[in-house]
């Protein structure tokens, strides 16, 4: 038997443990917000890593405002040195999950396994991926293969809310950094036969229009800020939307609709509280928050300028229209280079395990890739893991047992291949 055959057999032999560990992780409701149960979940992962011969360290996100006594932000990293320290392959998974929401037909935190599926909040996004990461490394050890390099597995917090106390914090403190880390694989649920090479950019901004208060019976004495926000919204609909939806990225973003630039209005607030007692007043303030997803080809500066230009034109055309724009969040797009060894190696693994080549995809949203590349300086990063993207954050979320086992195999083969340990 070759070492590859032995490792694949070791994954099959561990199938029950992999599923059980996924269920165990789901049974800890690490709901974010607010960030429940993080220390317990970090310890659960840490104990499993220690039993798989990893050296385990815990990292509290000291200095982050969201790291509080009530909701501590605790990350865990297991490190297992092979024959040499490099290359170092780091497998990262977030263990926070979004709130369950309504519409479940079973307990979102029971970790039920039925009909070849593991159900529960976080099953697909991404506790199955974390289990796959741990057992990919463990199968190699059980098969008696020593890597010509090292492997790390991290469980991190807050990906769903931006990852600042999680992967960003670890990258800022040098734990995920190009000076020590060569490759990063994030087993997010982007289909078991797809390799995810990055994501679009995000620009959240707030626009405020300022009017002038006056008696509602004589509105001509005032300036209505809501009306002026209406002007802006109409111009966005008429002028900006056709332009940006006409643009298409060369990145293989899924679903295809997200290959175009998009804009969503998150919320709007102006004038008096409509549920309260009303007085006759002209609204002197209106605010709206927008979520613009931009393409790597557009870039942030152009994206922002286009919006400022539109607002300036509205202000020039409409008497008394006064506006303010405030940046709330900017996430730059990232893209794994086409010649990254990660793509090749995962594709080889997919051919071996699933009998077919893996297509490339890019994420419509963002994930921790941005911190790995932009803070950690590591360009060799992809997302590859079990689960169907569309099921993430949905009621009755599930991950196929076959998916988890196959992804574990592909990641194990990638660990061997990247460290030149295949025979
Ligand atoms: Zn996720």
C-alpha cells in the first residue's frame, strides 16, 4: 500500500469519529452575535487536537473591544511539527455560527445525523469543515506518515462579524504570517468539488441628508431631508444601478448573479418615529446605509468616487440638497494567484478522491481569506471544504456525511502533497 492509500483508508476508518466530532461541535451553540460559548468550544477543539498529538495554544483577543468578561474571544491553534518546520500548512476554521432564526423542523443544536446528513446550525458553515481539518491531519498520523513539513489547525471566532478578534487578531500578532506560514486552507462550505480563490470587495457607507425643520402645515418654509434622500435613491436606481450591474468580474463568483457589482440598501431612517406620536414637522434629517459589493476590477477608490460623483450631481441639480457620506466598512477583494500550488494540489486530490477535476469559484460575500492575505501577507490561501454554500445560514442547515469524509481526504492529500510527503 502506498502512503496515499494508507491515509485514505485511515480517513474511512475514522468516518464515525469525524461525524461525531461535528455533532459535538454543533451541540455547543456558539451563536454570534453575541459570541456565546467561545471558551468551551475552543477547549473542545483544543482537547481533540491535543489527543491528535498537536501542541495546543489558546489566544484571547486582548485589546479588542468585543473581547469582554461576559463574552471572551478565545482562539485555539494546534501545531504539529513534522520532519522540518517548513513548509507549514495552516488549516483555519471559524467556530462561531449565526443565530438559528425561525423555520427549523428539528433542534438546531442537537447535531442530529439522519439520512446521511448532519443537521444543525453551523453544520455546513463550518463545523464540518473544522472536523475535516482536524481529521485530515490525524489520518496522516494514524497512517504512520510523517510530513516533510508541519501542519497547524486553528479554530477561530467572529468570522460571521468580520473576524477582527479571530483570524485578523492572530495575523496581527504574527501567528498567521508569511514569516512562518506557507499555505492556508480555509474549509468553508463552498462545495466539496470546488476550490474557492477569493471574494469580492465590500463597501458599507452611510449617507445623511440635512434639511430644515418647519411647521408641517407650511412645508414650503422648510427643506425635507426625506424627499432629498428620495432624490438620491432614485438617481441610484436610474443612473448607478444599470452601470454597475453591467460590469462583470473575470473571477468565477458563484452564484453567477454575483459576478456583477451589486448595491443593497440596508436601512433607512428619517424624520419622526412613525410608531410614535406625530407632530407637524418637516423632516430635517434622513440617513440610509448601503452595502456596495465591488469587483476586483473596479477597485475601492473608483467605487467610492462613483458614489460621491452621483451625490455631487444631485446636490448641484436640486436646490438645498445637502448630504454627508461616511465610510462604515471597507473590505478589499482578494484573489489567489492562478499559479498557486494550492490550486494544483487540491485539484489533484479531487481527481483522486472524487474522480473529477475541481472547478474554481469565488465567494459572493467575504470570509477570513482577506485577513490571511492582507494582514498576514500570505498569498497562497484558498477556501476548500465540505458543504453546500446555499445552505449556510438557512433553517435546517445540513452537511452531507459523504461531503465531510471526501473533503477530509482531499485536505489530507493536499497536506501530503504540499509538504512533498507523498509516496
Ligand atoms: Zn463560514
